[in-house]
C-alpha cells in the first residue's frame, strides 16, 4: 500500500466544524485504501481529543508534536512555566483592554495580518522536516496556517496542498465590509496575496474543493494540469429515511465563531436581518450550533433575544431536521459544509450567493437565495409560511446531492487523484 502523510494545524475530532468533517470523512475512507499517517500538534485539552481519535482510527499511525517539545532548557523549569503563564495572562488582559476601545468587529477578526508568512516554532518545523522524510509517497498539507510548509517538505516525494478556502479571496471579501480601507491594509492584502501565490507554487499538486475555486487557482498560479477538484464529503446514508419536518418558526445556524465568516454571518443576521423579521411580525427562534463564548455574545443577544446558543450537538442531522437552516455567509470561498449538513438532514435552507458558491444548488429549486437584508428576511418568512415549499426544496436538494455529490463517488474521486499523482512520480 502507498504511504501518505497528512499534516494539519487542527485536531479533526470531534466533528465540530466543517473543516473537521471534510478531513475526517476523507481520511476515514482512505485509511482502508492506503497506509495513512497523520502529524498533529495538540495543545492543552486537545490531547484528550487525539486519544479518542486514536481509538477511532486504530490503523492510522500518529506523529504527535507536543507543547513540551518547544520548551527551552532552563535552570528552573517550573519557575519558567509559571512566568510564561503570567506573561500569557498579561498579554490577554492587555488585548482585552485595547479591544474595549475598538468596536470594529471586522478589523478585530479579519485575516489580513495573519495572511503573510509567520515562522512556525523552530522545533515543530524540524519535527515536520524529519517525519516527512521517513519514506512517504505523498505528503499532504491542509489549511492555510500551514501553507508555508511547501518550502520545507522534501523534493523527492509528491507534495499536495488542499486549499479549503482561498485566502486572498476571503481578504477581498472582508475588505468590502470596512467603511474605509487604510493604506496599511492595502499593503497587507498585496503582501498576503503575493505570499499565497509563491507558497502554492512550492507544492507539486493543489486540490480545491469546488470547480469555482479550481478555476480561480488556475488564473492565480497557472498549472491547471496539477490543480484538481475533490469536493468535501458528508454522510447521507440515512437521509433518505428521514421525513421533511416543516417548521413555522425554528431557524438554525451551524458554525463556530472562531471562523470569521461565521461570526460575520451571525452578526449580520442578529443586527440587520432579525430586526427586519420582527418589523414584519415574524416570530422565531434562532439556534446557533457550535462553540460561541466570546465577548460578542452579550451584544448579539441584546440585538437578537431570539438567539439560543446550543453548543456542540452530538447528532447534528437529527437536530437540524425540523428547522430552516440559515446560511447568511458573505465572506470566503471553498465548500460550505453547513449546506451539505442541511441537505443531509432533510432541512430546507436559505443562503446567499456566496454561501452556495461552487455547489450546484439553484434558487427556487433546491434552496432560496438572497443577498440583501430585506430579500433574506422575505425569503425566510416565505419559506416558513409554506410547508409545501419546505418539502419541495429539501427533497430536491437531497436528490441533487445524491446525484452530483454522492459520498462514495467523491471518496473514489480523491483516491483516483492520488493514483494519478503517483503515476507522475
């Protein structure tokens, strides 16, 4: 069996984000077709998640880099750790003090400043360099925070970068929501775009999640023959057994606040769309699924008292069934797992054009699309008041998902890409 090493910056378990789901389902399939290894860097409580993942993936080899490996040699290790905790605590408090004077949510969380090259911990880089030279046929890196690894990986293996979200596109989207773009922000955008362009060229192959992203990547870096499309996968095995359960008022959103496009979407709904719904006499509950614990919450719940924080849901598809899923996404690229989750739950959804970009779901056929506050609110009210439309959209969306994004076919497609890559060796 061919040997593949996956390197990712996050712990893909539990399945609390779209990125985790996309990675988990793909590896869960590939581990029976290839000799799979995964290199992780767990921090704090994430170590427990890694141990659980090891139980699930009993035939995967794990390379674990820990925080302890980064600790320098000191005369008094415990005293050093105590001082480090104080320094981190002081940094957090200083940041909170600064943020109290900055109410611009976009600037607080936008990715411009994190899109340029940032050195990785030196011992982590050395660990990756050593492990990646241990006889693998393919070394695959996923997610933008590790894109710079292309400069580090060995030249005698097939290197792959999976681009879940084109960063320069996301930065462009975020900048459109600023009242005024500063000269420094324009500079950071150009530096980040140049870095992304150069970093992508250090990989021998790039995988995008949608054809839209693939075409943008070809225009961006060229080399179309080595840029592939491999959509994300969700499980739909039991979706056909579900019934569409219409609702008149229950709205849901899936996504954690750590991903800024999610935060932007919820802020837009709470501050702009929800008041528009209320002004038209529409009564609703808005259930937000995923970790939301930041300082924004009180402000958002004050603007939208209908918002309920649900947290992590064990059976997401059962929870979404019987709701209208909202996808008011205005930023980013890639494939929205929250849409695939809605469809797999037999739940109708309302989205923006950006939210459904790259997925072949049509307005009035598989979903409702709206891009302005009034249009989005009107679409929600219309769908909530029409049970037949809910059944129609949810049923037709599932049929389209089974036809175009059949999980087994998507998994087989990824394996075929690896076979093609290995033939080039």
